[in-house]
C-alpha cells in the first residue's frame, strides 16, 4: 500500500532540482501539501516556480535550515509526514573559493532538520545526496551503493558528512531515513554557473566556453525530471535505512559536450577556451543504478539526445530568466572565477 503522506517539507525548493521536483510532484499527487522552505540564496529563484505558486497545495516559507528555532516552529505548525532535503550549497567551484557556508548549510543544516524530525516524528526523511561523495573513478567501473565514501572537494566532503549524519540518526534514533545519490543533472532552471547552462548561455552570447584542464573529465548526465521521478519512487517505495544510486547512464567527456552544444547552436569551435584546471578535479563519475531499477522499478525516461535538445531549447526560449540572473550579483562571481584563469 502507498504511504499516506499529507504534508511534505521540501527544503531548497526554489533551486534547480527542487523547483523541478515541486512541479512534477504537484502534477502527480493531488492530495498532498508541499511546504517549500528556502533561504533564497543566490541560487534560489521564485521565478522558477511562477506556474505553481497559486496551487492550493503549495506553500512557500523563506527561511534557513540552520535556524533551529524557525525549523521547529515550522514542524510544530505542519507536523510533516516527510522531509525531502534538497537545500544545499551545490557548486564545487564556490566551495573552493569559500567552504564555510557549505559546512553551515550542508552539514549543520542537515543536522538541524534531523533533530527537528527526531523531536516531532515523521514517516520518511529523504536526504538528496550526490555521486560526488564516492570520489573519482578511473577509466573503468561504476559507483555502487557499497563503494567507499571518498570525497575530494569541500562540497563533496560536506555532502558526505551530511550522509553520515543521516545514517547515524537512523541507526541511533530509529529515524526513518533514506539517501539518494544522483549523478550530474541537467535541464530547465539550472543556475548558469553549472557546466551545461554555462556552455549554452556563453555560446548564445558568442562568449568563450571555459574548459577546465584537458576537457577529458567524464560526467554521467541525467535529465532532471528523471532524477525527480526517482526521488518520488524512493520516497514512497524505498526501504528505510537504504541508499539508492541514481544515474543517467550517459557518460560524456566535457569537451565532447561543449562541442555538441556549439554544434547544435550553429556556433564555431573557436569559442572553446582551455583554462586552468579545477583543483582536486574528479576525473570520472559513472553510476550503477541497478538497485533502484530492480527494487523500485525506476528507469530514466529521457534519452540524452531528447534531454539535451529540450534543455537547449528551454534556454533559447527563456532568455529573460537567465538574463536577469547574469546581469545581477552573479557578474562578480564570474569575474572572480574566470577573469584570470
Ligand atoms: P541549487 O543550488 O540550484 O539549489 C539549492 C537551493 O537551496 C536554493 O534554492 C537555495 O536558496 C537553497 N538553500 C541554500 N542554502 C539554504 C539554507 N541554509 N536554508 C534553506 N535553503 C537553502 O542546487 P540543485 O542543483 O538544485 O541541488 C539540489 C540538491 O541536489 C543539493 O542537495 C545537491 O547537493 C543535490 N544534487 C545536485 C546535483 C546536480 O547535478 N545539480 C546532482 C546530485 C545531487
Ligand atoms: O566552466 C566550467 N568548465 C568546466 O570544464 C565549469 C563550471 C565546469 N567544468 C567542468 C567541471 C566538471 O568536470 O564540467 C564538469 C561539470 O562541472 P559542474 O557543472 O560544476 O558539475 P560537477 O562539479 O560535476 O558537480 C555537479 O554534479 C554533482 C553539481 O554541481 C553538484 O551539485 C552535484 O552534486
């Protein structure tokens, strides 16, 4: 029987994956209230949720997951049946420029939510984690759920720390937790600091496309909707205490991806610019998703060709969305990150 979840706290719902999740979930489940708690950092954008903001089952609160008093008040008001924790600082390069906020939000924020969940009780606590906690692969093999945790950046170290806290709260306090670890997402509403939107937007503006190192690093790309469907499956059908890997099965070298985007937009490869490598740059990620496929019946529904075409089309058609972002505070980050690289 399907779990009867009435009120679900979604943290970080104004970000890339959270906003896609909220849209998809509200379409699929018409008898559940989603409460979106988001701090609206540089990465949070309510414009990504315009089409759902008047839905009676959607409720927004601006707040910080590290603010224990605020989080307790929210739990007290709603008595959540489930928490899905998307809220995080999510960009590796920013974690190299300044790790503190990554520890605050990703580690302390997760603990604050775990503590509130423990105090008030709930049916499910789903931690949205990442393949990056496993570290880096050589040319062969894939990450499974039993691969050793070996993070290589402040970002992935903070996410791995959060995963360990989630495990500890399950084992010690019997909190009904689950962890999903997903590979690189792409799709609509992704903040343009991330590789695919950055390449698309720079190409559209005839700006250089910065390629770190030799460009041969490999990422396993998954269309964001497929990740969101996997989270929905794990929430309702997953087993307590388990980790589920989620991958797209699409391994692509960065340089190949950049060339493909240029080609699809009819732009010249002379826009490619090799720049200094990212410190600690993981060489290759690839996910083995056998567990979620066999146990929960999930499979990605979008082919890479379909997903990348839809994504490029979305950025072409939604110039207003990204123009507003790149004309603001983001300019300062872009200068800091790329000017002397
Ligand atoms: P994002 O940066 O687009 O969004 C993060 C959201 O969290 C933003 O809306 C931001 O305002 C909010 N937030 C940040 N700090 C907060 C705080 N202290 N309190 C409340 N809200 C806060 O990130 P994303 O790409 O949507 O990633 C969502 C989650 O998925 C993250 O946990 C990330 O680690 C994980 N993940 C991402 C990917 C990917 O490819 N993007 C892959 C695997 C896992
Ligand atoms: O300008 C760039 N040039 C470049 O070559 C940028 C921004 C990135 N890259 C490379 C670095 C990576 O090999 O592209 C690849 C992808 O980079 P990001 O988009 O920064 O993603 P990554 O570091 O792989 O991390 C992402 O996937 C896992 C998300 O940002 C994380 O939140 C998620 O956990």
